């Protein structure tokens, strides 16, 4: 019996060995110490310690930091002068207060950077900034979160509000060109040209569409595009030229040239696609400056790709004057056959959505004038033109002060003052310097739309308005004898960003006096010297 018990015990032990061995692998290990963040924001509950690398604290707090003194950066949130909001005039406007009582005040606008340096003193909740002989008394906000000024500057009531911005940084990066200089271009000894700009600014990015040629010495117009970036030194850098719209195929309405672009932002739908930008442009199938027409195209991005509207041209010169597109001999007895036609368009958004106002020049048997049309391109497949009429020429004057017409013009809307602006070329063209086909001066006009009218109502419902001259762009301002094909720099919807100054991109041309050997390479006189510059005009 005893031996049987011993054998049974041994067998039991052998049977339990795998179980005991298996259990040895699931013995729990001690827990790793859990990271306990000691820098928790009471507002959002996230880590405020930027040096902490634990994965638990990877998502850092972005709440405004509590400040204990005035030192640091403050960026502009509002500035008004005599009741006019000019905040958007500044691409950057920032004040830095240092611990030693020094102050830097940066103001960056389209035409450059201005750095003013001075001192400041603190007395209770007032910080007085002194720049030269001028002093500015700012009220300090709670926990140094803001600086607020209200008072007189140059006899005008001024309000300035700045918010504390500890994430702001001013860089030392450098741009390449000043706004007033030649913005971009090719070697002057080459046969390339740049003219007729349309430009919009979004933040510190300038989008410029303009007319240029593709091949050296070949005069065929394309729509070109360049993207400009503003740097903290107040200078610009422009990217390489991109040809974003080309002429159509043989037999199409725009088979010879596409040029004179104008672009506006909006919401334009085609099926399931939504396009953010609309372009109007001049197109033609002729080589003798006759029978021009206007078409439109759409894109999701400023650089394209641009898709031409299938129903082009929207301003159909052939249809309006009963001209044949396929049989030129049938047009010989029609007066409009040798007319310039329609072109030089300009767009303004009417609702920041799908409605636009399309302006364009007309050179027809009855005269030269500008037409305005109200279009709804919300549905690109079924656009609707609701209004069309000739823009008033009342008050428009020429280079000599006599009566003139609006021609080769660009338009922009000032939402603050409820004004419509235009800049147009002045007749008669100067005849000196062996050039008689290029404008020398351009004049800016405006019309007050009235407190209860928007731009579309006034232009299309009340023709009884008179233009008021606001300024001239001429040799005295630019330094060039020939200035033409101007475009107003606006926001993406065709509205001014500054109610006190007009930013204009213009095309300059040299003359034989400026460049005696300008055709030594066989260039077409003047054309290859066309370059785009910027200028600021007080309005």
C-alpha cells in the first residue's frame, strides 16, 4: 500500500509540471511608473511645459500665457483714422517693448517696412511710447494683454488697438524688389513683354496675372501668372512665370491671342466641382487689332489649371454686329468689320459668391465707351446676365482736361466709403519720342454710390451719376514717359484694402530716348520694354 501511494504521488507531480511551467510565464510584472504632469493648464488641461517629451504630454497647451509684465510683442487688431478703418493697410504692424525701456515699432505696408525706435515709460495702467518728438499714451489691458490708444495724431482722431502676441516673431529674411520697382521681367535684350496686370492680395501674398509671350521674338499673347511674397524687410520676391491660359485651336474664337486678364474670387459651381476663381480675358482670331471679344475661365487655385467656359465668348462681337466667323468675305461691307471690338475686361464681385460685375471696353462704329454687365455664374453651366448698359462718362476728362471717355480701365469697390473707383488711360496719347500709340497718363476717378446703394444697384439702376477725379498717374509720379494698362491691387473680391491710398500696378514703356538701341535685336519697338511696376496713390 505504501508503495502504491508513493507511485501515485510521483505521477501527480509529473502531471502538474506543465501547468506549473505555463503559469510561470504569466506572472504579472510591476507597473511602470505613470507620468504625472506637474504643468497642467487650468483652462484646457493640457501640458504647458514645452521641454516635456513624454508622450502623454505631446499635445501642448495653446492658451494665451499669463503675463506678469509689459515686455514682449503686441500686434495691431484695429486702427481707424477720422473714423475710417485702415487696419488692412498694414500687412504687419507690431510694437515690441523691451525690459530696458526701449521700443521698436514696425509698420509694413505694400510699399515697404518702416521701423520707428524710441523709448517708453510706465505709470500705473498707462504706457507712454515716445518716438522722436511724438508721444503715444496707451492704456494697458488686463494682465498686459493689450495696448489701446485713442487721441489726436496730425490733428486727426486716431484709435489703435494692439493685442499681446507672445508667438509673434520678426524675421531677418530679405526680399528682392520694392513695390515701386520693376516687379519682375526678362532680359531687356530679349523679345519678351509683360503688361496689363490684374492683381489681388491675400495676407502677404500677391497674385498677379498679366499678358506675356511664350517664345523670344514671337508676338502671341498668353495669360501669365506670378506669385509674390512679402518679406519682413518690406520687399517682395516673385516666383517664376507660369503661362496659365493659352489661345485656342485653329478656327476657335480665341485662336490668335488671349490677354488682358482680370480675376475675382467667388463660388462658381459646375456639376460636382466648385471653382474659387473666375477670370475674364480678351480673345481674338485676328492679327490686326480688330474684332476682339471677351471670354471667361474658372480655376480652383490662382495658378490654375484654368478651364474656359464652354459658352465663350460672353461678349460676342460677331453676333452683336452680324459678322461671319467662317466667311471673312461676307463681312467686307459691314462697318464693324474693321472695328476694335470688345476687350480689356475688369471684374468685381457683387456678392462674394457667384454674382460678378463685368466691365469691358468697346470700340465700335458708334464710338468708344465702357459697358458694364451683371452676371450670375453661381451655376457655370447655366449663367444668367441680368443687366447690361454703358457706363456713364459724365465728369470724365482727358490728359488736357477736356471731355473724355472711360477706356482701357480697371475698376475697384471701396466698401467703407461705398465708392466705385476706376483708373483709365487718357486720350490723346502723346506723340513725342517717336511713339504715338502708348498712353502717357492715367487718371483715377470715383463715384459715391450713396448710403443705401450697393455697387450693383447704383451702376445698373441709376445712370444719373458723375465721376470725380481723385488723382493722376503720370511721368512725375513714375519717372517714365509712357504709362499704360493699369490694374488696381485689391482684395480677392475686387475691393480696396485701404480707403486712403490706391495701390496700382502699371505698365511702363521705354522710348528711344531711354534706350537708343532698343531694336538692335530686331525687337518690335517699345513692346519688349514693357514692364510692371507698383505705385501708391493718395485718394
